[in-house]
C-alpha cells in the first residue's frame, strides 16, 4: 500500500514537471525567458518546451498596437499664457528584450518623455500658433518621442493632441471674436444674397423686355407681310379684271369685223372702223388697252389704209368743188 502511494506521488510530480515544461504563447504576445537569472530567449506565438526550475518566464509582453492616454498638463506659451494640454499616444512594441531590460517601465518612460517635450515645443510658440498648429505640434512631438523610445524597443505610431484649454478670460474673448466673425459672415452672406437676387431680377426683366421686343418685331413683320400679300392679291385681281375686259372687247371687235366681212364691206372701211373703235376705247379713262402682238403689227397697215381713205375723200371733195 505504501508503495502505491509513493508511486502515485512520483507520477504526480512527473506530470507536474511535464506540464510546467510546456509553454503556449498566444498570438499577439511574446514571452521573455531567463535561464539561471539571465536572459535566455524570446518565445514567439506557438507552443514551446522549457526546462522546469531552470528556465523562467520573466515577462509576458504584447506586440499589438496600444494606446497610452497622457493626462492633462499645464504649459506656458511663448506669450506667457498658461494653457492645459492633454494628448494620446499610439505605439507598438517591436523588441521585447529591450522593452524588458533597458527600462523598468516603458509606459512611464513614454509619458514622461511626452510631458517634457510638450512643454519645450509649446514654450516656443504663441497662443495663436498653438491653436492653429496642432498638426505641427503632433509631428514634432512624434519625431522626438520616437527617437527616445527607440532604445526601449518601442515604435511610436502617432501622437494626437486631444484638448487645448486656454484660461477662462481668453476663452470668453475668443467666443466674442468668433461670434463677431459669425455675425460678419452672416451679414456678408445676406448682402451677397440680396445682390444676387437683384441681379437675377434685373436679368429677368431684361429677358422679358427682349422677348417683348422680339414679339412686337415678329408681329410687325407678320402685319407687313399680310399687307403686302393683300396688296399683291388686290393688284392681281385688278389686272385679271382688266385683262378679262380687254379680251372681251377684243372678242367683240373680232365678231364685228367678222360680221362686216361676211356682209361684203370693203376692207379699207373695216380698217377705218377698227381704228375709230380703238380710238373711242382709248379715250375712255376707265379702259386700258391690252393688244396682242398681231394687232400691234397690223396697226401700221391700218393707219396706212386710213390715210389712203382720207386722201381719196379729200380728192373727191376737191373735184366736187371745182
């Protein structure tokens, strides 16, 4: 019975030793291992075997990006204004051995470095420069702290100022100034809006007048065209009426001539009658003579015949007189 108990104790001790020799490192972490009190190695994520009671895990550190909140601090600017500034720092551990053995607490080292250098940077700037130069302060502080913490195996990723709080009286003055700026901007926007409205109104009136003038011009053109077409139609109607009258009169003369010829009258008498008829028609102011080319060409013959008749008549009268 005693032997079983001793065997059980031995098995338990062996089990404890075996289990203690197995170390599992999770992702995002590193184990700093010492052997006999001296640095031995850094265990990466995964499982590892160490010698119990010989190897010792000195510290477990994170390799993930971390955030360090720096508490507010009082800083005096170049123009002797006391302000309160706080910031936040983003960093990542790159070398576990340096972070463990080169400084006791690297977090405190980062905070003290940030506080000291923040005073130096802002102390060389006026209040206006501080309020408008956040990016410059962040960049300058980042470069300085990153250089200091490089010995700790720490990489500074970003430095961001959260708040810059000036004294109460300066805050009140700034609020008044901002209110005046807002009022000025509102007045400028109002005046600009009124000016734009007036410009648009004037432009609208201008366009309306232009459209009205164009409409009047178009109406006048249409009235003139209508009047011209009316006059043309009236003139064409009168010309056609005169032409119809002339054709009718010419047709009447033609019929008379035909009747005279059929009755056997002398051609010279016919010609004379035609001349007398044309003369009567010409003496009437209401008539306009429109004669065909054939008639015009024969007028010479007609006139010659009329002269012969007149001469014959004159000779007869002279004979009778004798």
